[in-house]
C-alpha cells in the first residue's frame, strides 16, 4: 500500500523515479576495498580497475544517486515556474508515499566529509517496509520492526510521519523514545529533529504552511502542519507518559531497551490501535 487516499492516482500512472545505481570506477585513481586474503574479518584497500563496481571498507557497494538527483532537479525547476505542474506533483505525492520520498525527501548524514544533506533514495527492501507499514496503519494494526545500523529505519519512520501530516487531514503521529534528547533536541540525531529536517528541505509550497520555530507550527516535542492540522508529537517511554491523547500511529523507538515495558504498554492501550515498535535487538531473548 502506497497511500491512504481513496481518490489516489492509479499506481500504473505514477512516474517511475530513478533509483540508486551502483558506482563504478572511472579512473585508475579510484580506490576500492576487497576481503583481506588471510583475515576474513578485515578488508584491504587497493586501486580500482576502471569500470568495476566500487566497495566501501565494509565491502558494501557504493550507491550512486546521480540519476535520481537529475530527476529531482528537473521536477523542482519545473515546479518553480509551472503552477499546474506543481499541483500535479502534489497529487502524485499524495497518491504515493514512495514517489514523494524519492522525489522530494532529503536526509542528513553526519559521517560524510562534505554534502551531508543527501537524497533519500529507497532500496527495494525499504519500499517493502514502507508499504507494509502503510497497510498496518490502514488496518489499525501494530507491528515489530527489527532494525540494524545504516538501514534507514528511523529516517523512513520520520518520512512516513511527515507524509501523513502533509497529506492526511488531522492525522496525529507520536514518536516515543527513552530521553528528550533522542525524541527532540532540535538536531538531526533526534526523531523530531529528523522530521523537522525533512520539512525544512521540502519546497516551501509543499510544507503546508509549516514554518520552523513559528508559533503554532514548531515547538519542543511537537510539529503541526497548519493546512491539514496534521501533528507530530514526541513523548518519553516512561511509565504512564502515553496515557493521555489519541493518535493515528505511534512509533516506539528502541523499545527493547525500555525499562518497565509492561507499565508503558498498558499506558499505550488507549493511545492508538497502530503501534510500531522499531528497535535493535537487546540480548538473545
């Protein structure tokens, strides 16, 4: 499922957005990595052969978003001068969360030496996760998502919350985590910080009237899109923190590490029927 909108454009009529390619060596100066010949837990650096796929030190292939970036530039430039085309883009984005993510959503990667703002270009496994979670929202069902490092689960969850706030009237999303810093410290390493970053990097005409730090739009632990009254709120995973309020979905971050989970779960019962427990594993049990 790629939308909650009953009047959505049929999937076959939504443009196919260019995805990530794999980066190849273009000169003998390029560097790649291969498995260490005597220590399989390590990799070694070597000069690349022109045309071969490049690998990172962890031996993952390097993604090349060039074609996706060209698509984004083309769409954005036409939107700047063509109001009718802009309105079509809004319909397409409302019809497909994956189209919206791959055309307009940017993320922040502090590990990069330059150009730390990068396009969110989804891989097939991420497409499957987003569609599956969207179906859970439609069915008001809960789900467990086991995440691992660099899989993008937190950014995808934040993108979903922003999309819901932009394109669904009065939809409320909650983010729960263990500390206020991890929920909302106004930096990109926090959950609402990621949501804020996504909103800030959308074209102004797509933000639904949201203005950073504006009264009624952006306060600590809460973001509101004025045109839809879509809301993203943050709460702490402590005791009865979730007992008051109602929402369409709740994203519980790193729930495997929460103390007194039984009390927290009881407090969640009336909050929403759709809860996503997104966490790395904690122990063997």
